C-alpha cells in the first residue's frame, strides 16, 4: 500500500486519510467525513469542486475546465475526484 496522508476539512475540522493512489473524493466518501457532495466521480460535473488551502497534490485525470477556470486553479480550486495527495492537505468549501 502507498503512503497515507491526512486530509483536513477546514470548515469543520474533520480529518480523514487518503493514499497517494486514491482520489481525495473517494477517500472522503469512504471515511464519511467532509461535505460528501459528489456526482459523476469522473471530473465532469463539478459537484466536488473545493479549494485546496494547503498541501501538495496532483491531477491524475483531466477535469472539466467548464467548472475550474485558470484563475480558479491558481487559487487552489480543483475537482476532488481528480486530485491525489502528495502531502497532508487542508481543503475547504468554495
Ligand atoms: S464528482 Fe463530478 S466532477 Fe467530481
């Protein structure tokens, strides 16, 4: 199993763990922590859009640019079903 990272939801203080091979959204749903808003789980619908406040992360699949503009991305806004952690992270509702 890969490395595990702690993900904290800034709005509620809830924490859950996520491996480097898992989508942050999938880990959140499995742990039943955080907003638990999801739709397509494939980067298309934009429902899982959140702001990544801190931490290292990577996109492992394309995400719909209709829901995340270039300036959103610069502010750390991303679709969590497309994001894998590379360090502990803090996330927040947009
Ligand atoms: S759940 Fe649809 S874009 Fe993430």
